[in-house]
C-alpha cells in the first residue's frame, strides 16, 4: 500500500508541475475570467505558476526517490514524518480552496472550485491528504 501512495503522490505532483509550470498559461485561463485576461495581472498569475510548479516538481521527485529507496527508511517514525509532509502538501492546497468553494456556493469567489478541472484538483488533493495522513497514522 505504501508503494501505491508514493506512486499516486509522485504522479499527482508531476501533474501539478506540468499544469503550473509547463502549461501555466492554460491554467491561468482556467482560473482567470475572459474579461480579465488582457490585464497585466493575468501575465503575473501565469508567470507565478512556476513557483507552484517548482514545489510540485520537488515533491514528485521526493516521492520517486522514496519509492526507489524504501529500505533506506527502516523506522516507522521516518515514514510517519514523510507521509505527514505529503499530507500537509496536499492539504494546504485543499484548505486554500475551501473558502473559495464556500463563496462559490453563494455565487461568488475569485475562481470556480466546484466545477471542471478545479473540482477535480480539489477532490484529489483532499483524497491524497487523507490517504497520506491515514497511512502515517498506521505507522504510529
């Protein structure tokens, strides 16, 4: 099961790297309404995606390295720490979108969390947060 969680983490974070770094303009178009795409803020948002992409790349590489070196971490507490860090990484993305999702339910919000790609991201981040946290607790 640990291997499956690490693979899911690596793939999800690699997808984040692709979305935020390699395809940052496309992602910005998903988040920014058409009427605001010709403003300097759109370009700033698209360019700042590289920061998120970089973090996602680092977490993806971390999970691949963990997967390739399972025996290097022979103490349960080591896995608890590593899995909790992954849970926090996923959870921080989920929690940041909760207030926006609540605004969406009232017909407000800066972007749509409860539709399309953003809903997919919202649900997967929540799910992977739970998987990582639950598996960390199993190692306690």
